[in-house]
């Protein structure tokens, strides 16, 4: 149970922390390296120990061979001395025999008490004869030790009186418990060192020491073989030789154990670091991959969300058509737009074909296949489709075509928008336009009726009234004459009204009649027509530089006549009319204004006065029939502009109008 948990969290920790993984691998391998290096080091050390021990054995054996010869020689001579009184006379013969059987002994001595009395071979050793060892403090202790032991005891190595370095084994012999003398065997140390086991070549790697601990002084004297300039570092093995209180030690000059494992340590460190880095790198790969995956998933999620939101924001149906398979993806709005479920039955192009209005089908198919076969990237068409409730919706379908490297259309993405309302409005507009044309036609008919059919009887009334006045005027009383003149005046005004109405109805707009108009000149012509009135009213007219325009000349002239005429007509009593005309050009319009210092207009009527037959004063005070401004508005509207008035009652009015520039 616990293991299973550990099983799970170890990889999760390791893979969530690549650095930890790297360090773990590094530390484990480093520990393994250290362990193996240490084991190798130990092995090398034990090999070196073994080597040293072997050498010690070899050296010890050589030494022991010499010593055993020495013991045997000293003892043999001692026994002879005890039992043969004529030893001195036969010393050379006996000694020669002894030396013969103990080849490693170089000389043999006989001491009376502590004094050397005989030496074999004598040659070269003469100096030692008569030498009393007990009197020499440096030798005395060794002699006494052999007496104490009653056994052979070796002294040395030391320098002999007669020269050379030697070890000497002395054997005491007694008579009636009293020391009679000593026999001694001399082994030349220098010679011993020349033997096979002490051979320089053999001891090349070692240092051999024969040390002696003196029981009296406790001083350790070392006799070193193979001295080296450097202090030895290798293993030391020693053995104690009681026969001379020696400690024989062999030491390896230089231990290579550590050196031998250096490469292993270095290699291990390198491999650990390398594998640690490799482990860190491979452990972070899944993490990097996961991070990248998470980023990409996030991007996809965002893109999807954006797509969802965008398709929600627009009420359009978004579609994606795989042309090769015929499969079509459609967004949810498909249901809201047409009432069909977005399912497998509807997700193919043939379903879509089946609901296109039969009258539009050919047009749609022809254009679509033409577009797909061509090189265009965009396709757009308006047509009708049958909804689930069997009614038809007008849609505009727009698509973006994706083509392969050969230009073949492979995919198409687009949107369908319901334009039924717009289409209905368009239809309504068309109908309205048709109605308007009919009304205009009727108005024209009416105008012609008014001009011809109404004018005729009106003229008759007017002429007969004039005849009546002429012929019977003098006979009739004043009241009758006044009635007749009212009738004549009414007939005249009716005639003017019919004329104005006719003018108004005749104002049409034919773009073919548009021409360049020099407005400055046109204004001057109008002023000429009004010259009599202007002079009579002592009017002052100021015309600023006006921009030339494009428009239809006659209606524009009528407009100026009406506005200048009104500025003169609606002047204040006793105040000379002042009229200012100005104009300027803007990006899309020409703008004009005609200002006067007349009676002004109340704010409530600024819009009202532009209506048909709308006027604010009695005909007696200001003659007119209220058709002038209505005609002006009609002219300006047809020129794509606007007309309005700004006024302060009692101070004056400014009429402003614009004319749209045409492309
Ligand atoms: P009419 O002048 O024949 O009455 P209009 O349509 O030209 O008809 O003018 C309508 C009314 O607007 C006029 O009756 C008058 O009351 C007012 N009006 C027009 N121009 C001016 C003006 N310049 N100053 C003051 N009032 C004006």
C-alpha cells in the first residue's frame, strides 16, 4: 500500500522537478564512484601491503639464515671452548672448520672474559686482538645482555675497530657458574647487503630498516637500507627479532594506490555530471512538452471561445464546407435562422441545395460553380431558402474560398445572414416609389387640368365681370360696384394661385439638365428683374463672392427670386431693406445664406412657413399665397440639400440652404 503510493509520488516529484532529478542522478553516481574508487583504493593498498609483507619475509629469511649461521658458529665455538683446553692452540683449525660449515659467517672470535684473544681469520682483524669489550661503554651493554641471557645475543650493526660494519652474535660460556669467556661470530653487514635479497634492484621500491631498541638507553638506532631523498609514503611492515632486539621493517617508498584511483574518480565525476545533466534534460522534456501543450491548448481554447463569441455576437450562421467530402459544419444559429436542427441530415451540401427556392436555384448554382472554377477568393449571393415551417427567408450568403497549390477550391468558409426584413423594406420602398410616381402623375394631370380647364372658365368669369362693370357700372349703386370689383379681384388672385400651383407641380428633377451655374451672375439677373421693386423700396443689396455650383438653372433662379422677393416684401415699415447674400464651399455641399433686416419670424413658425400654402399674414397686409417657400424647399430637396431659417422677430431673418455636390 505504502509502496504503491511511493510508486506514484516519486515519479511525480521527479518529473515535476527536473533539477531534483538531475541532482539525484548526479549524487547517486558520485556516491557509486566514490564507493568503487574507495574499494579499488583498498584493493591497491592491500596489494601493496602484500608486496611489502613478501619483501619483509624475504629480507627476514636472508637475515635469519645469516643469524642462524652466526648462532651455530658461536655456539659450536663456545662448546669447543668449554671442553677443550687447547682451543687457543688449535683455534685456527677449529675456526676454519666452523666457518666452512656456516658460510654466512665472516669471522669468528674467542674472548677471554670480555677481551678478544683470538680471531679467525686474523688477517685484517689484528687490531681487535686484546680489545676489552667490557671496558667499552658502547659494547659493554650488548656483552652483558648475552651473559644475562646465557644465549647467543646479537649486537650491531656497528663499525668494527678493525673497520667495516658488522653484526656480532656473542655466546657466553661459564665454568662453575662463573663467566669463562665468550665465543662470537661476526657477520659483515656490508657483505650481507650484497646478497641476492638485499640486491639494490630487488629493493628499488622499498626502504628497509633494521632498528634496535636498547634496553638501557631506550634510544632507537635505525639502520637504513636504500635511503631515499624523499620521505617514503607507502605501507610499512615490521617484525621483531628478539635475537638482537631488532625491529626489521620494510616500507614501500611510494604508494601509487591513490594515484591509481584518480582516473577512476575523475572519470566517475565526469560521467556523473554528464548523466546528471542528461537526466535533468530528459526529465524536463515532458514538462516542457506539457507546458507547450498547455499553451497551445489555451490558444485553441481561446480561438474556439473567440469563434463561439463572435458567432454569438452576430446572428449569422457560420459555415465551413469541406468541398472534397461535401461535409458542412454549421453554427447553432442555423436552427434559430431557419428552424432546422444542426445534425447529420443537415451537415451536407445537398441538404442546402434542396432548400433553395426553385426560382433561385439555377442562378445560385451557376454563380457558385463559376466562382469555384475561377480564381476568385470571395463569393456572395442573395437568394431565398425554405425554412422548416415551409415559409421562405431571404438570405445573403458570403463565402471565402480556400484553394490548393493548383488553385483548386478545397474548402469554403462563410456566413449566412437573414435579410428578409431588409428585402421587405426594399419591396415596400419600391411600392412607395411606385405610389409616389402615380401621385406625381395625378398631380401633373391635375396641374394640366388646372392650367387649361380651370383657367378657361376663370377667364370667362373675369371677362364677364369686367363687361358687367363697364356696361352696367354707372347704373349700379356703389355697393354693387364694390361687389363686382371684389369678384374681379378674387378671379385675378385665383388665376395667380393656379399659376403658382402649376409652377410648383411642374418643378421636376432631371439629372440630365444639371449644368455649371455662375451664381454671382444668376443673382445679378434676378436683381435686374426686381430692379423696380428694389428702387421703390430704397433697398440696399450686398452680394459677397458666391461659389459657382452645379445644378438646374431655372429652379435655382426661381429659388433666388422667391427668397430675394420675400426679403423685400417682409421689410419693416420705415426701414430701408438691407439684403446680404453670401456663400461658401464645403467638402460635400455649397452653402448659401440670404439675410434681411425685415420683420423677422416668431420661433414657433420657423418650420411651419415651408409648408404648402402656409403664411403668417393677411393678404391685405402682405400679398401672397404661401407657395413660395414650399417651392423653394422642393427645389432644394431635389438638389440633395436642406433649407431652413434663423430669425429674430423685429430684427430680421436669415434663410440658409445647401446644395449637395454630385460625384
Ligand atoms: P408668401 O410670401 O406668398 O406668403 P411664402 O411661402 O413665400 O409665401 O412665405 C410664407 C410665409 O413666410 C410668409 O407669409 C411670411 O409670413 C413668411 N416669410 C417669408 N419670407 C419672410 C421674410 N423674409 N421675413 C419675414 N417673414 C417671411
